[in-house]
């Protein structure tokens, strides 16, 4: 176990790996022999987690005593974790279980065949994609985690500590873009287990649990040396690389009037994808029997812009029901020096709110909120679609699917090969 006087960000690295409980033959570990190689998440700049122990605990009291006679845990303790990172080529999203929405190059025309929603794996409750294990490595004080090599990971293992989070479901995904700021993503997840490993970074017993609360025969995990870059990953994306466009509206305006969407000088934009889950418990199970997505799922895109031109319309038409139910497709496209990097497409969005404000000697601004509902996993006319860079590593191997992308560097290795 390492001895430190403090822990700072340079000592940290964040990893993600499959839980090992999936049914896909190439991802199911062989009992007692298989090891998961975790994947390092890039450009992470925030990480926090907490455990609410009191929320799952109930006091046992009886007549005749003022104080409790004991405590008992009646419900599952669900640790929560959140982290953020600078957006890149989509590799982090794919490693976390999201799916790309198109086959082929990112620059494929707008009407190309799409494979489904960004959260298709979660919608289908795919055993491989719906949950992940997260690992937080802490190295020796005064050392950069990125300075580690395969050799030093072994020789300095006794100076490393790891926090493992098992059965992590994404509960919220957000992407944020603003003038003067680096585009970033923020993730919130809910776990079923936390394990603190000391003096080790390889051979980590899988922190994920089955319904009986056991984690035996579920494989072990190795953390490879973290790296600061890959061939396809940009240093960072810039706000000037981001464009927002609207399509399929009546003359490019809202149904009740207001700003013209076609030429807005947008100052900031954000996407929020909530993936809240309903916890289902059952007699005889120590842990939750299932954690199922709550529907409907409303994806929102918030846009703040300077006001330029107004379009005709009146609120009375919306109030009387005579205004058309106009929908729009909003594309948030990110390119670096002309090379496509990321694209988000919100299809079938409606305008929920518009707010105008102006101060003395200030430009008038308008805040717009659009929303769309997630359809089925293969629905293509509404929802949120995700287009990563064409050569971004793809880890989204669907259970039982004949189509298989490369699963490296997330893979299972025989312990005899280590």
C-alpha cells in the first residue's frame, strides 16, 4: 500500500471495462482463467463519487428503549459517480457503451442508413453494453500516471491503489459547447458495488455482482499503462470547430414566432440525455432484480444566442391549438481543420421554451430549449443519434450479433498469456 501525504490529479487515471457477465461467447470469461484488459479514458478532468449508506439502512427499535437496538440494510446501496472529459473523436462514448448511429464515414450524406439511437444498447438492455465497470487508478505521490510503462506498472504495483466500481449504469450524459470554452462531456453513473484495492493494479477481482451479490467466477481485470494520446484523438476540440444547423422547419422558424433559427449567432449549446432507471426488487434477491430504463426519455438541447431577426407568429395560435406542431432536426457538427470528428443529430425536436432578455447597453439574447423523445433502438425519425470519427475505436459489440467491430483494447486474455 502506497504512503502519501496527498493525492492530486496528476496521480490519477480512469479506466472502463465490461462487467464480464455478458452472454456473448467472445466476451464471456472462462472460469478462473480469463482477464479483462481495461480501456483508459482520455482527457478526463473531473471525477467524484459518493456512497449514501444511511439511505439504505433502517433502525430497529422497540418499546422500552430510547435508542435503537440495531440497524439493518433493507435496500441495495447504490454508489454514484460522475466525471467529465474534453470531447475528442467519440472513443470515450463508445467505450462507455454508447453506439455509433451510422456505418461508414462520418461525412456520409444526411439521409444515409442509420443503425439506431446513441443509447441503443441501453434501450435493448444488452448485457454487454448496458453496464460497465469503472476503475480509478492512483499512483505514487510525485509521479505522473502517464509516465508509467508496462514494466513500471509491474515493478511499482505496490505503490498503486485502485477504486473499482461494479455494474455502472449511465444515468445521465451531457455534452456542452460554449464560445471561449473547450467542448466537453459530463457523465453520471450509478454503481452496485465499490471495491478498494491497495498495492495492486492487475489481477483485480471483478467488482461487478450477480443477483446474489456474488462476484466469484466473473473474471479479473488488468489496468494497462495510461496514455495521453492515440492516433485519431485530437488534442482538444475548439468552439470554432462547432456548428449548429436546423432543418425541416416551416421557413426555418418556430410555430409561434420569435427568432429565425436559420441564422442565429449561437453562443452556447448543450445536450442532455437522461437515462434514469427504475429499481425493481424481489424477495429472495439481495440486490435489485432489475434496473430498467424509465420511459419516456426526453432528450433536450438548450441553445443560447444573440437575437438577430424575428419571424412572424403569435402565441395565441399555440394556445388555441391552431398552430402547426412544427418539428426540426438539429445537427451539432464538430470538425477539426475540415476533418469530421463528432456529430450529434437531434431528430424530431420541438421547441419547448424561448426566453428573451436584455440589459442596458447589452445585446439582446434568446434562450431556446428543444426536446425530442427517444424511440426504439432502431427508430430513425426521432431521438438522439451519434456520429463519432470514422476511425475511432469501436467497443460496441452487441450481444448475439453477427456484426462485430474490433473489441481491442477491451479484450479477455488467458492468464497463461500474461
